[in-house]
């Protein structure tokens, strides 16, 4: 039954994506509010489908401690679910993603219009400078930044190397970094059609203030996120998915 419900969700997911991609083309020439509204429709539609078809809901923890100023949200990344939740709950953040995604027809057009920041992972110092420039512009415009420090999706319980880009953002922007832990991969695993019933938890952790030395910052960021990750994965009733093939 879970497989059938998951398959139905996938069908509706792609049907909605196709219809919305065509109907929303005018947002590409309209002011920013239009693409912002579109992103919320997209997120709410998918979360409604997940709840109705798959019995999958979510809860957000730690919002009471969030700074009022624009910050850097450094989040674990386990699922496509993650990229849909942040525009809905954070008020138009600038999400950092791999530049190749901007080349995908329709998706890339809307992502660029929304103000996502593309990073060329093979571009070296020039790519880093471009990312920092775009991130500064976003912060100056009152938008927070969302970055995935490991640079890719991971499986529940998996730890990959935290990339230096998050440290560069922390030093250059001079704003707090809010670590984010979640367990979305237990219910919406990468390379799997299954959407398991349950409750995804996303937890905002205590903000790391600016001014900490690079090494100490990176150690604290990883420790805070991974400690919370173990708790979220451990308290969930969902089984950890089988290890996927390496990329």
C-alpha cells in the first residue's frame, strides 16, 4: 500500500510540476512577489499531497530562538523535501545550490528568478568570490542564506566532509549561522519512490555568533548539527533506508 500511495504521489507531483511550470511563465517577467507566491503554492501543494496520500506531515522546532536579522542557515540535506520547506518557512531565503541546476529548463529559470545562488563546484577561487558577492547582495536586501555545508544530500546517519564554503560565508558576511538538523531522509529517501508515513522534524539550533576562529567555527557547526541529527534519527519510528550507491 505504501508503494501504491507513493506512486500516486509521484504521478501528481510531476503533473502539478508540469502544469505549474507552464501556467507560471508570466512570473518570469513579473516582480519578485510573483515568483515568491509561486514557490509557496508549490510547497503547500506538495505538503498537502504528502499528508493526504502518504500520511506524511512535519513539525518545526526552535523557531523561538531564531535571530530577527538575516542570517546563514547551515542545514543538513537528505531529501528534495528540504528544498521545498525553506522558502515556505523562512521568508524568501537565497538558497545556495550547484550551478548546473540553473541549466535545467523551467526549474532553472524559476530558480534564478527566485534568486538562488548557483555555485560552480569546479570553479575554484573565482566561483567562491562570485558566491560571496551574490550572498552579500542577498543579505543587504534583507534575505537570509540557506547553505548545505556538506554540498550534497546524505543518508540518515551519514556524515560527509563539511565544505569550506560555509566558513567563507561566515567570515565574509559577518552574520550569525543557525545550524539546522532534520530527518527527512527517513521518510523521503534519495533514489527511492517510497514516501513513508510519519512526521519529519526540522530543528533550528542555537545560532553561532560571528567572530569565532575558522577551525573552532567548523568544529562547532559540525558537532551541533550531527549531535542533533543522531537524536532526530534515533527518536523516529521510521527505518533507516538501505545505503544507496555512491554518486
